[in-house]
């Protein structure tokens, strides 16, 4: 299950920046869940990151913190989360953090096990 989610995130990483928001309109619910799970893990600090990476993530997500909290909420429907991620500022912000910081940390954590 974890490898499957990481594969989904790596597929998103392969997309160009301008293609990511279009991808969200047609992606599967599992893909939305994978992205939102990353938001949840960032908020609850369950990812093992050094102070520098935590600081960078915090600074990038600060302007969209309300939306990130909504994405991390398990009670919100997938369609609502899809609409939130489709907002250009939110989608680009989450994808930037995901691709630049979180995904490499997840891969290195899995490889070290």
C-alpha cells in the first residue's frame, strides 16, 4: 500500500508544473487520498525531517494553511478536496512541497528500512 502511494506521488512528480492542476481534474480518488495523506503527515509531523526542511515546508504552506488543514481532514469528501487542490495557489503550493521536500524524504526513509 505504501509503495503504491509513493508510485502515485512519483507519477505526479513526473508531470510538468502546468500539467499538475489539469491532472487533478481526472485523477483517481486514491491519488487525492495520497496527496491529502501527505498533508496530514506534514501537519502532524509524522515525517522525519530535519529542522531546515520543516522550516521550508512551513514557510511554503503558511499562506494556504487553512486549505492544507481542510485537505488533512478525513471527514471532508474527496470532491471537496479535489476542488481545494484545483485552486491554483493551493495546488501549486502543495505540489511544490510534495515534489521538492516530502517525496525525497519518503523515498530515502523507505530505502533505509
